[in-house]
């Protein structure tokens, strides 16, 4: 009975800390997007495109935090220290990735205008996918034992580079310009592109979600997944 009570209490502590990290992630989303009014876009404007962006961010944030808490426990004290150190790092990387992806993946039009003014769901679903794919990438980069903040950042950067390159390559191999079609509110093109991004994000998660043994072995595993 005592053991069950201890297990319940420790689970509540983990849940409370993760919820606190999630709230911080929400506040950082607002900080990075000061011109966005969540209540105004969702309640007053019924903006489905913005709802997709917000939903994608929350899912990406959940995956990012999941990379910190997944895996074997090293004891409550060490686990909580890891969460409090790597949780904010995951939030920072997620929002930094959003800036990079907006600059290089959907670079041919004004994303803010497409989401807030045009309420373009084609853009919204791609932004949804970008956040989810980035969250999966961060999950893999921060997962496992034996690594450090430095190794996590390096594998995040590798995954982020692959994600941008795939976004560019996808546009080259299609018989249409995805930017032009998405700007014309073509949701089907957006969904197709979104599927490709999420698939690559999941591949990146699998490529880097290993315990860190050595640079040679882990980088070899990463690049073997990519080819």
C-alpha cells in the first residue's frame, strides 16, 4: 500500500513538472508571436488556419518534452533536474526551428498574412506539420542516456538541416510549385506536403533516438537511417 502511494505521489510530481514546462512553452509561443491573439483568432474570427498552427505547436511541444522524460528513470531527483534543464531547451529549440522553417521551407510568401488575414488552411496544415516534425526531431535529439546538451543540440541541428533540405527537394520533384498552390488556398497540396514533412520528422526521431555511445557510432546510425 505504501509503495503504491509513493508511486502515485511520484507520478503526480512528474505530471506537475511536465505541466509547468508545457505552460512555459505556451508562454514562449505567445512571446515569439506577439501580434497573434489566440482568443481573437479562435473565438472571434473562427480562424481554422490558426487553430492548425496552435494544435501543431502543442503536439510538437508534447513530443519535444517527451524526449526529455522518455526512457529509463535515474531516480526522481535526477529525472527532475533533467526535465528542468532539457525541458526549456526543448522549448527554445522548437521555437527556433519555427523561425528557421518559416524562413527556408515556406519562404516565398508571408506566412503571418496567410494565417491571420487570409486564414489559409493550406498554409496552416503545413505549419502544423512543421511543428510536429520538429517536435519529433527534438524528441530523438534529447532522448536517451549518455548524451549532453551539446549532443542534443548537434543532433537537433542535423535533423533540422535534413528537414529543410527535404522541404526544398519535395518542391523540386513535384510537377507544380507548392508555394504557388498553397498561396492559392490549395489545401490538398498543403496536406500532401504536410504528410511528407511528418514522415521525415518521424524518421529523424528514429535516427537519433539512441543512447549516446560515441560520435562515430551515433552519427553512423543517424546517416544510415537517412539513406
